[in-house]
C-alpha cells in the first residue's frame, strides 16, 4: 500500500499525518514549537515507515513561518532523495476551507499587513494576497465567514473590522490538508516553493 506523508509547519505547531487510499492512517497532534524535541520526535516517527511504501510527501507551503515552511519542505525533499517519492505542495490555509460555503482565511503578514486566502468551497478563488489595514474590510466579500490561524496576534483587529463574522481557526490539522488535496487535486502542485509574501523578519 503506497502512503502519503503530510507535514505542515507554517503555524506555531507541527502537524503531521499519514494517509493511503484516501484515508488517514495516523495523525500526530499539533506540537508547540516551544518543545522542538517533541516536534522532531514526531517527524522521526513518521520518517521511520518503510521508505518503499512512501509514494508522496504533501507539504503545507504557507503563508506562515519562514523557518517552519523551509524545514517542512527540506524534510520532504530529503525523503524524496531517499525513496524517490513525489513531493507536492498545498497552500496551508486550505486546511480551513469549508466544503459547503465560502470562507476567507486571514493571517498576519507582519509589518501591519494581512494575508488573505479566499476559498469558494475547496476552490482557491484567487492567489493568496496581502493588504493594508485600511483596505482589509474591502477585500473580503460581504457575508463571507472569516477564520484566522493568527487570532492571538490579529484577533482584535478582525473582531473590530468584521464583528461576529470573524473567529479563531482551530489548530491546523494535517489530515484536513490531505482531505483538501484529495477532494480537489488542483490545490496541490508539484515541486513546490515556499509561499512567501514578504522578506523574512525576526521572530516569525
């Protein structure tokens, strides 16, 4: 049975899953970066599966932490060098897409800016883009639900701009990323690069 390893480190937690034939076989709960040895141990546990069984590595490419995205892609490319598996990337915000209705995933792009990923079901409506605070409310369609994986940093701003339409996103789930790519293969791209909207800053 050929398996897919899913990894995302775009947020402050490491999310991992192992899947095959459209189903999740194993999933590591999100691990805070504050305990990096736990995150490393989780990755090593997944890497310990027989390499001949790994057909694909699916990686969340951001937006998010520069260091986290680079490490996830580095892991996937190292795995490819060892077993020849396919490497595909998917916008990390796809984990929060809602199958039955539109949603805007809004994150902290730093330097007073916000990134926005607009989904219509599992379709990414536009490329991920960023805006200034002054135009934030204008770039999200009226009535669309808003979720944010960066609520701790930008929640007050989103609540002020959008009221009850905005809420905190649940922790990013690698299984949700896998299901998004499974149900809409167009979301996943071969030979991915990190989705960087700005140059790196300290403390990302």
